[in-house]
C-alpha cells in the first residue's frame, strides 16, 4: 500500500517583524525528505531570517513550523518549549554560516567533538571516532590536530560542515557558506555540499552560486521583500522564470 508522502519540513504563515520592518510576510514552504532547496534573492530580502527561523535562532512572530517530529506554533496564545528543547531542536538542524564560527582555542578535532560531547553526552571515544570519520568525509583527516587559525577559509568551512554533521542533523541549513571565501576555495566547499546532497541529506541552501543551485537543487525559491515571489523546479525558475522580478535578479549573474 502506498503511504502518503509527508514533507519533512512544513512552514505555514511564518511572519517576522523587527521594529517597523516586516522582514517575513507570510512564508509557506514544504520540503520533502532528501530534497535540496536553494533560496535566492537580493540582499535584505529575508533569506537569512527565514533560515534562522527554521532552527529557532530567530523566533517568528506568527506561524507554524514542523521539522520531522518537532512542531512549533508561534504567536498569540502559543507557548514555546523551554530553552533546553529549543537547543536540542537547533542541534538537529545543522546550520553553516558565512563566517565559520569555529572555536579558535580548540583543535579541528575538538571543534567537531564538542557538540556530541556536550549536547549529546556522547563518550569521548565515540565522539572522537565520529569526528575523525566526518573529517575524513570532508577531506580533512590530516588536519585533525591543527588549530583553525592555520587553515584556509575553505578548510575552515569544511570543518564547520563536519561540526554540524556531528550532531546527526535531520536537515542542513547553509547561509551563504561560500560567500566569504576566496574564489579559488569555493569549489572544495561546494563539492562537500554536493556530496551531501547526493547522499540524500535534506538541505536548504541560501546561495548566490546560481550555477550550483541549478545543478544541485531540486527546487529553487526566489524571495524578495520578505515574500516568496516564485518557487519551482530549479531548471524552471532559473532558466525560465515566470516573474519579472526573478528575471531581473538573475540577469545580474550572467
Ligand atoms: P538577507 O539574508 O536576504 O540578506 P536578512 O534576513 O538578513 O536578509 O535581512 C532582512 C532584513 O531584516 C534586512 O533589512 C535586515 O537589515 C533586517 N534584519 C535582519 N535581522 C535583524 C535584526 N536582528 N534586527 C533588526 N533588523 C534585522
Ligand atoms: Mg543573508
């Protein structure tokens, strides 16, 4: 018997305002398990805020969010779970930022072990084994004992990805993970992201790498002024956008 396929992520009516500025107006979004969604749009359109709402780094004013088994209702009359539940949820939605935010006083290995040790209560032996495995996966096994300051930007970002993966996230969120990198270091990070996508990781990627989005994403979402203007299959949105605003935005990349 066919099971109805339920999306892994449901977002309904998410709204966020900072002071007088409405940053997210009414965001609805479904992401299926294993789907790779690219979120594109001009600076200030609300992409980072949306990503942050998805892992509760920012709390929406209104709306509903469900990722897997966890669901949250925001707004009047609804109560958010406590800090501990939020932190645990956050760790299961791995976030990779433009700036790597590694702990400078810890080795690469310790950086990757830290979450499993402190948040998951994993044993040191197991955390070390997992960290070594993940560093090998991102091609940095030989840097395990190095300190972040001695790594290139591309290597740092790969450590940051390994660190997020160490929490065994059900979803990976990337916020312009390659925007701060020297051009020659972008490819090695995109390759790690591409590998993750091929392994079936559910991913939402904010990126200005339009060619990468076209290649790797199954769905592309174009945002402007806190609204999803257009969304659809990557090839459709990028090669044949329906909206003038999308066309105009994409024209800057040719
Ligand atoms: P994007 O990632 O698409 O560039 P952001 O989500 O970072 O957009 O920002 C959308 C808008 O919200 C911008 O105008 C930004 O200045 C504003 N904004 C973001 N975070 C905050 C905040 N914590 N306080 C006030 N304004 C914010
Ligand atoms: Mg941003």
